[in-house]
């Protein structure tokens, strides 16, 4: 019996290891959903907003390296997917977006909900086509999956209403599925040149990005053999544990002072799996060795002396085998001492007393959370001040670390925690979010309840768009339009069928977190945090200090 277009599509996705599709039913995609309802090999996760579904697909792909899939109906449903898809594009996560379209006879007639989806998705997608005939589906579905996985980007297939129900006549060609990317290494000549420079360096430093996260042992093999301190980018947090003697913490406005010190005094920088965009934080006039799987990333931000195009893990292992060992290194020892001093300073800051009514120090929340969660818990972080405190005060060990790093989109945290729980159900899954980011997609807390996914959402509730407030003030502008009037988040969780805990005192934070993690149901821990706690950068420029002073003066006198 001939299969339908929809059935061939799901066969192809199953062959590529797809387990979940995130989306909302709707008229133009109902034929696709009818097929998945009868198939049951792939589980459809109904969300409350397509943006949340796209975030889940992106986070699932980031977490697993497998293909994330989301779905939206013609017009508004497809449009809603875009923000989450741009998160996938910018963080190089393989995602397939399936969209409906009006029926073939109506395309081009300004029909109800007709949007030119191919043009709409043109910028976000590495593969962007409409399946207009049954004979196309096997080729297009396979090509969409392969392209998304090989290019680590977004593929988009659009289906006019009647197409998924069409029969695919004749034999369906089964195209081979490549389940594992080939590990590549640079040429011997380039490796030898990199080894020579590493051996000669007196103050080397590693800058490890997201592309090195799966290569912890290889990074440590290189770093430990030559006593090279390791700085991480924000999405690279967790490449090595925060308390390793060679770990210096993050770079940039959300980073740690020892990392900045290392960059200021280094004579060689080894960039691994990152095209770090904030060039003002990179070392000046130093030798640069860059490792990346994609040649176009080499030298993208910074002049490179040796560009090593290859997979991080085998390339690092070859370098580690070839370099000379170095021990008792004064450079690494000094930076480790700086790191311990930094830990002491941020711990003191987190523990200092607060005035009555001001709320809990947000640093304390991040610190306590790192002490009570499992060592391998998945942590999904939203964008804003909550990300600052998590980046600095959460001591990462073997935790998963999910963040909207290059798009930097609010609303990512809770959907990402849901996706992480689906991907790895035996690991704890925690969303650390601000009140602004949580409120954007809080309706999808109900999705966690519906599917019995015991995530914990920790809300840093300062009733502000706190990062925006600080940005305004640093630029000399008085705070404007950043106050938030929030609902009762704990009450909302209870009303949704989950659990909610409200915390207003520092001494109650740890116990509340422990209770939430032990409940075994979706839970919101709503913590009143200090709105005046400022996410000060590790280094403060004169212009920033001047602008902040002007803003406070104008706020004080209503100017």
C-alpha cells in the first residue's frame, strides 16, 4: 500500500533519531498531526505558544546534538516560531521547522493566513523549501535533516494543506543516514606550528567556548600538561569545573576578574570552539591559535597566527601529546590565587546582610542553588540579571548549562528546562529565570504539568527589568519603564496543578530549594530579590562610572 507524504516524512525523521515534535495543532498542519497521532513513534508535545516550542526544539538540539523539531500552522503559528529558530541559528543547533501553508490552489491569492513562508524563513534557515508534490518528500525530508545536522542550523519545510495526504506512488528511495559526524584534524604542519608556539609561551591562556564543552577531558589533557589556565565564554561555562585549579571563570561583562587579568597579561591565547564577539576583552598584541571545526570561523574576530580547522577533541589530544610538559608554573599559580580571592569576594558579597524589605541578594540564590542541586543537574538560564548571578555565583561541576547565548532572548529558560527534562529524564532540570523572562512564556509551565515533567523554576523576582535598568543608568539615562507589576508566581504554579513556594528571607532560600527539588512535580520557587543589586562588570571603565553617576543624580532629583 502506498504511503502518504506525512507517513514518509515521519519515517525519515525516525531514521534521523527524532523523538519529539514541539508545537500547537492548527488547520493547515492537522493532516501532518493526524499521521503522527496514528504513528506514535514520535511524541508530539503540545505547547501553549509556538515560540516556546521552538525554544524547546533548540534547547533539545543543544543538549543532545540530535535534531530538534518544531511545528507551526500557516501564518501566525509559523511566525511565532521565528524567535526560537533564530536562537538555534545563532547558537548552531540543528533544528527542523515544519510549517503548514494554505492549499495549493490558493497560494498567491491573499488567502486567509497566507504568508510567504519561504521568504520569511530565508534568513534563518540553511535549507528552506516547500513540498508541493508527493514525489518530492523523500528527497526533501532527508536533505532537510542532513543539512540541519551537518551545518548545525535550521532547516524549514512548508506543506500546503493537501500535500501531506497525497499518496507517494512507486518505491520510496531510502537515503543513507549519517548518524555521526566525521572527526577531522588539521594538517601536521599547522599542528607543529601550534606546538612550537605553545612551548615557547610564558603566559599562555585557553579561551574555551561552547564548541569545547563536549571535550572536557581533551581540554584538561592540554591544560594540565602545560599548566595553561582556562577561561570560558558564557556558553562555554562548564568546559571544566569551576573549582579546578586551572579554571579562571568567564570572560566579559558577566565574567570573573581573574579571567580578565589573564587576558590582560597573556602572551599566547588558544581559542577553542568560539568566535568570541567582544573583542575589547581579548588580549592585545598576542599570538593567537584558534581551533574550530568550521574554517569560516578562523580569524573572524581577531587576527590569528595559527588556524587549526578540525574537531576540538582529536585536535586537542594531538596537541597534548606533542607539547612539552610544564609543572610548578608561577603564571598559573598566581592566577589560581586570584581565582580563590575572587571566590572569597563574591561569597562575602552574597552573604552580607540586607536591609529589611529589600529582598534576598540574588547572588545568594545562585550560590545556594549550586550547593543543593545534583552535581549533574541540567541548568537552563534566562537572559537578564539572573544570568549574571548564575554565571558568577553558580559553581558548575558536571552540570548541563543551557543558555540563549548569541541571540540573548528572554523567555528561553523555562522551555529549555522542559526540553532538558525530556532529553534526560533521570537528571534534575532547573530553570533559573528573572521575573521578566519567566512572565513572557509562563503559560508553558502548564506544559510541564500536563506531561508530568518535574522541573523546578527558580524566579529571581526583583519586580524589574533589572539588566535594562542598569544599562540605562550606565549610559547616563535615569531608569525608565523597567518596573514590573507581577502576578503571584507561586499561586500561579499552584493554580496550574504544580507547586509554588514564595521566599522573602535569605535564611529560607536553601530549604525552599531543597523542598522544591524533592517534590517530584513541576514547581516554582518565587524568591523576592533586591532590585538595587547591580550587576557590576569585573572591570569598570571611567565612562561607565561617569554615566552611572549622572543617571543616579538625575533619578534623585527627578531630572
